[in-house]
C-alpha cells in the first residue's frame, strides 16, 4: 500500500487509482498516461456514460483497468467504487457554461453536492489522497459554473478537517483552458474556417492555455506533492484570441458577436485576496489554506508573492507565439 497522506512520493505500481468523470477529456488522458508510464495496481474509471466506457474499453485493453458506471450524485455507488482505492482524481463536473446557467439545480447537484459525496465516500472508504480538478472560472466567478467550482474547491480544502483524523488528504489543482478539450474554441474556429468567417466575442480577450498532457501530468505530480489543503496553480502561458484566429483560421474575416453572459474578458488563476496565502515555486504557485492549523504542514522553500499580486491572463509574463499556437492546435 502507498504511504500515509502527505508523505510525498507514491509507488504507483502498488497503488489503486480512481478517476471520476473518467471518460471525459481529462479522464481519457489520465488513463493513457497512467497505463503507459506509471502502471498502477488498479485503475478505476467512474462515469455515468456506459457507451463511452465501452468505447474506452475497446480502445484500451489492459488488465489493470476497471469500469464503474455511476454518478457522483450517488454516494452509495461512490463508496462501492472506492473500496480499496488509494488515490482519487475528481474530474467529474458539468462544465458547459450555458448549460449550467440554464440548468442551475443540475449544476449544483453534480459540481457541489457531487463533490461532497466524493469527500464523504473517500473518508469512509479510507482513501489516502483526493485531488480535485478545478478551473480559473472558480476565481472571482461571474457565472454559475465558476461559482459551483469555487464551492467545490472550498469543500475539498475544508474536507481535510474531517479527513485528517482518518488519514485522508484533499487538495485542488486549478488551471486554465485546455487545448483541444471538449468545448474548446479551436474546434469551433476550425469548423468555421471553410466558410471564410469566424466569430469572436471580443477581440481584446485573453486566456490562459495549457495542453491536456501538461494538465494531467501536473495533476499527477501534485498528487505526489500534496500535504492536504493546498491549491496548486501551474505557471502556464497566455494567448490573445486574435492570435489564435490567425493560427487556426488565417485570412478569415472576423465577425464580432459580443461577449456572452457569464464570460470574462480576461481570466485569473490567483486573485489579489488569495495572494496572501500564495507561494511561488519554480514552475507553479501553491495557495495555502486560510485555516491551516488543523492539518496543514507549511511548505519549505518557495517565496511569498508580493502584496496585491494577481495572476491574470492579460498581465502574464509568458505568451504563446503564433508558431507555438499553430503547433499546439495541430495546424
């Protein structure tokens, strides 16, 4: 079995891993990387779509892979799936902003109450570590999706109060837009390209950008580093929406359609208020919990960020070049 929570490196070969939302973009990539590089003792895919599970099973034929049809809204099913599991990556969520706005009760049931169920089931089943996958939309949220992910972050961080006596630790990984994930703007621009026109909500828009591979590898690494209660934020580049248009749909005319409800002009990964708890390391930031006395062990190394620091896509120090965007977008 793996070491107790917060103890550092994991022997993945002797570890049982479960991923909620396991047939989504993150789950598919996590499965591929885990099987190719880490070879866990058992890898459980937990999701509610049996068709996607059957398609994954046909694509990936590996004896360590297991499938559980279930919904994070169902705590009993989560408890059954987590029996004997050491590490959980919690990626299940309603993520489409318009769908969350139109179906707010459903978004709360999955993103907030579903996260509570994951926490409760993990503690009761003796899971050692839980890594929640979050988003920049959780920082100063202006839409329901962001608000539910902020609630999920708060639940996971504070879950250490209940998990610490049972040796279960919870941490969060927060990063920006994922290149090529479901709902990404790149497929939209690619689909519009043959018409000679693309739609843009605001030409001044900027976004953080990360590849799916890097996002998954970062989450795995944070699962090894976590002590419980921290929010991990990678240092990732920004991109300008008009540069992305030039990379994916060069020469196309641009139609301005106006910023959508719940959409920001720029994204933030660390707010000014969070900077009081933020440490800067070489390739990431670590946001320590507001109330660390119950379990959290302060980090060694790193440096405190300056007062009023904000990690935002429009003030970032690192920007993707046009050639880099073309390469990442597969153009």
